[in-house]
């Protein structure tokens, strides 16, 4: 039998997982996901070589929540990795609050504190915690390690960490936390492997997907992020609004008499690309659409990213490299092209052919700023953290 690590990323409608060998340098064995939980559930499993081993629809009764989805994952692991024995479990947890700037072993006290953070990340935190509960029951003897998306950003300078609100609120935790930290951590380490000159410099990483954000990284440390107190802030996303004047929320409450729960639902689930287009929050759908509303939604998405490139460059005091990652960042060459178009004033010049092919470096040889396309790997970061904490 092979001692193995299970990594888990539980969301509201999907549970992603991966299996790694339990070693100082974890090796990937298997990965997959259950998507469409509660409605059109589907399980998809891939081998270490990327071969699809299983892809089937599930009856609604088999995956009504993340806990039941885990049953499907465990069955898939037993079927496709029969020699793997789960010795430790690593969890992506979106919000770690003020207490966690690194991975931690999950116990009753830690979990109780993380439960209080559910209002900070309502789309994610409760499902992360549900995944922990399910794996505790499935693997009672395996240590459970929490890895936090907010941890990478705890190095922010104070001016990039605070709001201009009464100071007591900052002390109580009302501050810019930043998210997608596991992805940024991986990209930072990857740059150190392939291009250490840039990893040591001023880098903007654009994690673009259904959830999108950007991070300013200097010498491998986060110094600024587009996301703030919650995962709503910054760039427009698939269904989330991005940056918003707080006066809008006051107007909705006072003048339109919308209850907080209704506003929350709108901002998290009905806004962003979905709200702007009235069509879909899926970038692939919008890129294929001829509707003017789809074009306007894409214009807004691109414009906000270009604006943040300027802001992040100011935070860094210069720019050496830009990295695109995430589902959109890695796959949508047209979006990358539009973002970088006419950005020679800041030192960015794309090579059109390289960008279409999506190779690792898509900037031209003349470009002062190097532009990368790098696939992120949050699961590997989690597996490494598990080994560091649990051994």
C-alpha cells in the first residue's frame, strides 16, 4: 500500500480533490471533481498523465451536498488508486482570519474559530468546513491540515491592509485580507524555479477565473491585492460584482428596502459577468456570443484589469513581469490580448503567435516586461503544506 495525501477543495456546488504520495516531495497520483452538486451532479476523474478515467452523471440523490459528494470521491479513489492509503488530508480554506498566516492542524478550537468567519466568505467557508467534517468521519486517524487563501497576504504593509474607517474596526478584523493566496504562492514558487530574476522582482499575477483577483508580489511576498475584506472586492467575476461604492448598498437597503440576504445573493450570485451581460457568467459563453450585452460585459472585465495593472505597478514602484493564471488567464488568449493591447507605455508588448499558442512566455523579445502564462496548482501547495505540518 502507498501512503497518500488527500487534498480537498469543497465549494458550494463542487468538490475538487487530488491524491499525492506522502513524501517530502509529493507526487501527483490522481485528481478529479464532483460538480453540479445538488442539481446536475457529475464526477470526473483523471490520472497523473491527464487521461480521463471516469466521467459520469450522478443521480441527484447521490450528491445532494459536499458530504455526499465526498462519498463519490472516496469510491473513485478506491477504484482508480486501490493501493493508496490516506494518511493525511489537506483542505483549502478560503478565510483564515487574523490568526492564521500559514497552514495549521485542525482541531476543535481552530474549527470553532473558523466557523465564526462564515459571514466573511459565505460562498465558500461553510462548504470548506463541511468538507473537513466529512473527511474527519471518513479518516478519523488522519491529521487534517487547513491551508488558507488569506495567509499569503498577511505580509501586506499597513496602508494596503486597511480601510479609512474608525481604527477600532481594523483591530476587530475589518481589513483587506486578500484571497487566492494558495494560487499566488504556487506561482511565486514556480517563478523561482523557471525565472528567479523575475521572482525576486516586481510581479503582478492575474488569477482570472470564475473568481478573479490580482496580486502585487515583490521579492516573493504579497504587498497588494485587488480583493479586500471579502471575496466580492476588486475585479468583476463570473457572478460577483467586484469593486462597488458602499453607497450603493446603503441605497439598496434604505431606498429600495432590500433585506441584507437579498443584497448578499445579488452581489455574490447575480452580478459580475452574469449580471452585466444578462446571459451568463461563463467566459466561454460570452466569447461565443454576438449579443452587444456580452461585448459590454467583456469590455468592463478587461478595462478593470487594465486599470488594476496600473494601480499594482504603482504599489510595486515598477513592473518586471505579469503572470496570467486561472481558467480564463490560462485559456482565453483573446482576453489576454485585449488586456495587454497598447500597454507598451508600461513596458508590455505581446507576441501574437505566442499568445495564441498559450506558451509559457507570450511577450515579444522586445518587451521590457516579461509576460507569462502559467498553470496554477493549488493542490500541490496544499500537499506540501500537509507534509510540513503533519510530516
